[in-house]
C-alpha cells in the first residue's frame, strides 16, 4: 500500500492537510485579533456585533459552515473570479500536485480560519482578563494612551497567557481539517478513504492516516511551544 498510486495519494493528502492547517491558522489568528479589537471598542453597536458574530460562529457546526461557504457564498463570486480560480495555476501547486488555488482548498482554509477565529478571540480575551488591572493603571501613569497601553503593555502579556490554549486551537484546526473532505478537498482523510476503496486495505490506510495526524500534531505543538512569547518575568 505504501508504494505506487496509493503512496502518491498519501503524499498529496499529507501536504494538503499541512497546507490548509497553516493557512487556516494564519487566517484564524488574524481574524481572531480583529474580532477581539472590535469587541473591545467603546462603541456598543460594534462591540455587540462582534460578540454576536463570535457566538454564531461558535454555536454552528463547522461542517455546516464549510458547506455554506462552498455552496452558497463561493457561488456568489463573479464568474471571472471563479473561472480564474478553476484554471490550472502552476505557481499555486505544491509538490506532488495539490493546488492551493482550487476552490475547495481556498474555501476550506478560509472556513477553518473563520470558525476558529472565534475561539482565538475568546482565548485572547481570557488572557487579557488575566492581566492585572494595575498594568493598565501603570501604563496610564507613564503617559501611555489607552490604545498604546493595550498594544504595548497588556496585549503582549495576554498573548503569553493565552498561548497554550491557542496551541490547542491550532491543533484543532489540523484535526478538523478532515471535515474539508465534505466539500471535496483531497486531504489526508479523503485520500485514506480513496485508498481503502482502491485496494480494500482499510486497516493499513487508516493506520497510516492516524500516525500522520499524531506525528503532525506532536510536531506542530512542539514548534509552537518553542515560539511561545515571554511574559514580563522572562519565562515562556
């Protein structure tokens, strides 16, 4: 099973899973920071809208959201945009063939990012709440404005406080990327099922897929732990 066409399918699935996890995590971190910023604004309408968006995202199944982005929102894009995405772009292709510019990949990465951005925003908010209030008062006493005090004093500490839970959310992106097979993304779980249908080696195929997720999750957690920001005491 580990040679020939099944081996190629596995390699494609592994690369696709890793790529959609990395890009989805980047989207989640960016949108999560934006949601946190909107939630912290003094304007009630903006803050309330951000809170409502977080609650809707968190309380809707991920598969439903992926199907919504793929079958509803993506279809609303202009025909020229969808036609360009559907073309064969050599520069957007990973080794062994997976394309980063396919509709399935783009929707999966964006959908995963949107879904987990709500959880990232909440982890950051919890980390910010754990920063002593005296830090904000000290920042004001030193002449920092509320915004600069938040950016330079409180937010770095909040990021350090929330880093471990955010690692967990990043690993959840990797594990939940398997749901992207529901919109046709040929990631690891998709390829494993294809191999099982191809040669009926279900046990071997699913064992290899399980080992991939185990090794990838362990490696990703170790890398992110090494990148953990330092708190004011100098500890990670």
